[in-house]
């Protein structure tokens, strides 16, 4: 096939084939094509190296990819930033900061300077290895080079600083976010609240949140939800409900996740009646309870039992959403059976990652 002198494949043809097989993770065919290309007297170019290394990265053969890159560089083959970024990104995913910085140094020697994608990958890798100061330095370098860091990168670092009990550094990062114009003061302060809450410092988080409210800064819905979740984990339902009231006073509406957090906390506390009141409120506000909502309520009713009003409401809704098909005759036995069927159905949907509406 295409082997006569008049039909000998060209370098662009080989590169197209290599790229196609690399995307399909067919590294064996890539290797055969590369050997055939070399035996034909064709020299690889930057697209060849890119395609080969793409295939190796996709098949988790990272070390082989790095060796091929070094070999191509030593043989004078042109290598581009995109190829380096692929390898750097994979090294960062693996948490191998040593190899990551070796690649960055090689880039600099070849005068292929890191771009936003390179620096983003470095931040991710350093955060994974809890090299927080180094990650902060890279964020500074990004800003210095004109690549404005993303709010998510700062928030990840703030959360990590809070977990490391370095609140001062977290506060400095928050101020830096605002001064660079990366995000609004509301979001920056919210990042501190969430970071403290996720680090188990719930009381400190509430103090910061109350300070925000006094400054007329509005925390995000996710911030309130995180705090309510941590309070519910501590069985402090009363404080979680106070936060819900503060949230509503700020003009914020609870979303499905926020409702699920409080419903779950109430059920864990044995207050199923209050949980069902919130369930009804959720529907009245135009929100669709999801699999998590129903799983929590079903589990609670199986453990604690129910009264006829809550039973009727839940079974009717489960039937309307296609989870169960049986009618309830009012007996406790049939009610329990329907709940067990619903529980198994939700478990199946979760295990098989099936979408349900």
C-alpha cells in the first residue's frame, strides 16, 4: 500500500496517520508507522514528536514519552511547547514534581518559554504535593508574565493554606485575589469561610461570615452550604438552621444541594417531620428533589417509621417520578416494601451512573 516510488507516503501523510492512531491510543500501530517512516528515509518533525508523545500520554506510558522527547531533542528534531505541555500536565497529574521541573528547565534551555497552560499545570501539581509556597510563587509568576490566574487556583490554594493552619497566608491570598481584580471581595471572603469550614474550624468560619455580613458583603450559596454541612456533621442542627435564615435574609435562595444538606441533618437528628416540611418547601420553590433527597428520606423512614401524611406524600412523589409503580393500601408492610424497592432503585441508578429526572 503506497509503497511504490511514485506512491511513497510523504511526511505529512505519516504525521496524519500517527496523529489519528495516537488519538485512538493505538501505540503499537504508531510505533510501526514511525519505524516505517524512518526506514523510508524521512526525518521526523515537531508534528511527528507531538503525535507520538500524544499516544504515549494517552496510554499512560509517560516515562517512555519523556525518553522519546529527550532522544528527539538530542537528534535535533524540533519540539514545540504543546508537546512539552502534554508531558508536564501528565507529570503534574501523577504528582511527579521532579520530572515536571526537569521538563520546564529543558523548555527554558530550548528557549521555549512556559505559557499559561504550563503554569496552570505546575500550580495543580504543586498543590497536589502540598508545596503551597512554591505554588504561590508560580501564581505570582503568572501574573508577572501577564497571565491572570483563575479564581479557582487561588481558592484551591486558600483551602490548602487553611488545612495547613496557615490562616495568615490564606488571608494574604484573599487580599491578593481582590487587588489583582481576579474576583469580587464577596467571593474572596467566601473562599476564606469555606477554607476554614473544610478544615474543621467551623466557629472561626462563622465569625468570618458574620464579619462579612456586617460589611454588607454577601457570601456565596456554596459558602453557606459548606458551613451548614459542617454544622450538620457536628449534629449542630440549630446553628445550621440559623445560617439558613441568614442566607434568606441576604436575599439568597437555597438550591437543591443546600436543601439536601439540611434535610439530611434533620433526618440524622431524628426530626423527620421538620425534614418533610423542608422537602415540601423545596418543591413549592420550584426545585426538583434529586436522588440524594429521596435516598435520605427513604433511609430515615425505614429506620424511624412514618406517619400517614408523610408516607402518602413520599410514595405519591416516588410513583410520579417513575421510581416505584405499586399502589399503597395503607398497610405498614406494603409501605416498607415500597421504600425498599425505591432504595434498591436509587442504588442501581447510582452504581450504573444512570441519569434520572
